[in-house]
């Protein structure tokens, strides 16, 4: 099968609806080249013939034309020529429709957020790439969780990540917050266990920067470490009201995408900022939380100037300690949906810059009138539209 992977159609094949007054004897009397002048045809197949006469339609037989060339531009050029043919009612590409990929993970049915942001459709394009590493700045990750352990980052002495609190290679999670976040980003998909993350195939680097509270020095050190290790995507499901010019400097000098939760105070970040999400740094995506009804979660912070986008954050099922699963609420749960989407896009188009990834994520969000005065984009993450927009902008 010769396909265009970015545009989802078969190259060199055209479906044509002929007029009622066209008779196949025309092909034998005048020949294929004369009947379809200017179209370099290899062969023709009949796909459909009407059983009943439809007086409301001028369509007769439907045929499939095979072109000698499988070139994309020549296929499109042939369609334009066929549309001008007096025997042709319609001529269109042989499109490949998308399957709605559903993994075999038994608890996938409880992940309302995945279908809401059209993730299953995006999985037709990619489920991730192990070359992509995501840093999770949080309370650590349960390294023995069966839905996570095979997706944990390993790089020499930095097995799984680093504990920036105790300065050792054991980023053990004792609260479950980081493990929950990690599951939404990159729990292993289609493994018949538990759930699946937005990006099935990814390396999760556990950067422990606190337990119930986050240590600023540890966070700054982790950002620097991510820079050194060339890790281009960081999830940050934490924040507070204290402005730190040093943290802002570290983020702005981090050569990657910094995704941050907007906060859970039901307040306007334009008026009362929550950091790091409210820093006006170009490499930050600030994320609010949404509900199954595509409204803003009651607890979520917002801000038409300072909060970029929303993602599922109410009643989110994900990985927990001791191999278990649990539900949590918060913008902490929303941010990893966006982080997983960024990892998925980086997997699909590795050449994209962090700013291109950010802009594609924001511009492809689904807009809602009731969010227009709450968020910069006025919308919610849409993973499938993200991939489609990337295809439109960057496919050859």
C-alpha cells in the first residue's frame, strides 16, 4: 500500500463518480486515454453500480482509477483534470479513515479525559518514541509500579532520575503525587495492565524536588540538570504565590518546554499570580483544569492573560503507590495531559522546536465560548487536532 502518512490517503488512486449517461462501452470505443484525457492511467476497477435509479442524482457508476505514478502532486493534478471531465460528477482521493485506537488496558474506560481531548485518534499517528525523555519535577515516581517501570529513564548512574532533596540516585515517592502525574504522561499502553498515559512510549525521568512541599533550590537544580542532560520537556505540577526572580531566570535559561499547573485556588492568576505558571516566560505553558463537561473545574485557577489552556483535571484516575491506582483532582492532574501531548508531538516530529510544539498545542485547542474570558486560548487541549495541525504546517 502506497500511502501518504501525513495526509491519510493512498497515492496514485482516485475514486470517481461517473455521470448516468456514461457507458462502459465508451471506454472500449474511445479508449481510456481518450475518455479521461490528460490522466496517465494504469488500470480501472468498478467499485459500485446503482441497483435502483435515483432521479435526484446524476451519479451512475463509481470507479477506482489507478495512476501509473504514485507521486502526491501528480495524484492531486489528476483529480483536478478529472473534475473537468464531462463524464465525471465527483473525483476524490482514496482516503484512509482513522480507527479509534483503544488500548487493552482494563481501566482505560475510566479515563474520561483521553477521549475528551481526542487522544485515541492521535494514537493512529504515533503512540510515542523512547528517544523522547520527559522530566517529572515532583515527589518522585514509584519505580516498581508495573505500569511505569519499563518507561523509566535510565542514563548511567542516574537510574530512574535523581533525588535533589537528599542528593542521591533514589527519587523515592512517599506521597504518590509524582507517581500519579507520571501515569497520566506516560503509563505503558496496551499492556493489559491498569491505565495508559497520553504518550505510551516515552522515558520518564524522576526528579524528586520535595514531598508534600517543593524545595525551591531543588527545583532550580533539577532544571539545570535537565539542561545538561538535554531533556527538552519538563512537567511541573506545583506552585505558589512567592515570586522568585532566580527561578524565573532558571526557567528562561532552560532550553526546553516548561509545562506548569495553574493552581487550585479558584482565583484569577492575572490578579493574584501563581508561580511558576504565571511567569511570562516564552517556554512556559500554564495549564488550568477542565471537567468532563468541558467547563473549568471549580477549584482551578484561571487568567485570560496568564493561563494558556485547560486539560482534564477533575476525577483523574492514574498510577499510585504500591502498584495501585487512584483518583485525584487538581491542575496537577491537568498539566501532565499537556506534557504527554508535547511528548507525543515530539515523538511524531522530532525536528520541531520547543516553541513550535508550544504554538501547535495552543493553536489546536478546542475553543469554547464560556472559556473565552478565562484562558488565553479560550480552549481545551485537543491531541488529535494538535497532530493534524502539525501535519498541515510541516508535512511536505
